[in-house]
C-alpha cells in the first residue's frame, strides 16, 4: 500500500493516513447500518409475532399478487424462460402475505396511536446521513429533495426507525457483543 494506491482509490494527494481514515469511517458506517438493520428486523419480527390482528382478505390477496409479481420479475431477471406465465400458486405466498399485511397494520396503528410520523427534521437528518458516504453530499441531498418519491422512501425509513425506537423503549433489551464477521454476515 503506497501513495499511488491511495490515489487510485480517490485520495488526491495519496496520503495513506487519509486513506486509512476513510476506510475506518466507511467500515464504521457499514457496521452501524448492519446493526440498525438487524435490530430493526428483530423489533418488527417481535411486533409481528405479538400483533393479534385480523388481516383483511382483500389486503392479503393484493399482497399475494405483489409477491407473485416480484417472484416472476426475479425469475425473469435470472433468465428463466416463460417467467411471466410460470405457475406460482397463491398458497406459496399466502403465509408471507398475511405476515406482511399484519405487520403493516400493526405499524400503522402504532404510528397513529403514538404519533410516530417522521418530522421534517428527522427526514433531513436521514438524508444528510445517507449523503455522507458520497463524494458530493450536497448533490445527493439535492437529488433526494428533487423528487417526492425519493423523499417518500426516506420518510418511510424514518417512520420505521421511529417505530423500532418505540418498540425498543418498551421492551427489555439485552446487549450482545458480536464479532465483526458476524455483523457483516447479517
């Protein structure tokens, strides 16, 4: 590892200390992202297991169709012939569809009851955090704010974080030390 290698990775002056710092920052950001995702998944799975909600058949049917379409698109992307007409029985997707609908209804109810909507400040902070890993963060921020659909995705992520934080505030959390490889494999 030398200055030329550092330059090839975007460190203009070839400073190896700067390269190490960038690598450390990127790894820390990735570990944080993986841990947040892992904790969010655990919280939402717990909510899904404990939610005693009747799931409307129409919503389940719609979700089954979405899952079938997603599976067909995946098959098509993998080069499967006639993926658009592949027989995908509803029964294969019904349990997952019911779980997703149940979770969606439970999350919506928590958001409504406990006012867990995303605030403009939270949305901006999340956009800023996403932009940090790019060479020109200001351009990334402008890109997100340039289209309502992009910002809606960020808003949904913030609402999920609010719900996850709420769930963690109500349960007993046990901290667990994990080796780096286990975190990255998750």
